[in-house]
């Protein structure tokens, strides 16, 4: 599942929440990844107003199909604000990593039932939707379809009621 699809399934409120957690530097990296301008008029001094403008630009870019912005948003959010979830998952899978980051293509070498089972173990600590965003992004990033075809993890992406 592509990052744009992941975010669409997660819903507008979750995307807003993700943007709300980004720092100015993270916002700029998200926009630059999709070649979206980050320059703000010098008359705008409020950080809140700057972030609002950056968010509007990012949302417009994603609406136009900018996959790089969507991917970078998920990446920055996971790495900077959900790092412990990444660490915990890799630890559960016994995958070598540095603070939740790895170069290993473990999604192709670890049995699917193990990947899914350990992902379910994360849900108690991190919630269904957040784990679903992570594992669907892993599928995309490692070019696999472990979670994309799993009804449980597809349903978990939807906004929680």
C-alpha cells in the first residue's frame, strides 16, 4: 500500500494529529522530500502560522498525488515521534537495529505469521491504528505485501470509533 493510501485510510483526523506533532525542521524535511517550497513570508513570525501554511502546502501536494510528501510525513512521524514502537517491534523480531532503524530486509526473511503476531503484540502499548500505519509503511518500504492483504491490519488503519 502506497503512503498516500495509508494516510487516506487512516483519515483526516489522524493526518492532522501527525502534522500537529511535527517540529519546524520535520515539516521542512517533509515538504522538501516532495519538492514543495518551504519559504514563508518574513512577515509571518508565529510558529503556529508557519506550521499552518506548511501543513496546507503538504495537504495540497498530497491531494495532487505527491507520494514523496506522504511518505516523508509517515517516516518523520514514525522516526521522530514513535521511535520506541519501531525499537520494540524490531526487538520482538530479534532484528539488528540502531535505535529502531535497520538496513535489513527482514520482511522478506521472517515468516508472515511471526511478523503479524509480533505486530499484534505492539497494539496493547501503541494502539491499533498507529501499529497499522507502521506495518503498512514497512510493507511499502520493503516492497512486501505481508500486511496489505491482512484484513485485521487493513481494518486497523481506519479511524478508531
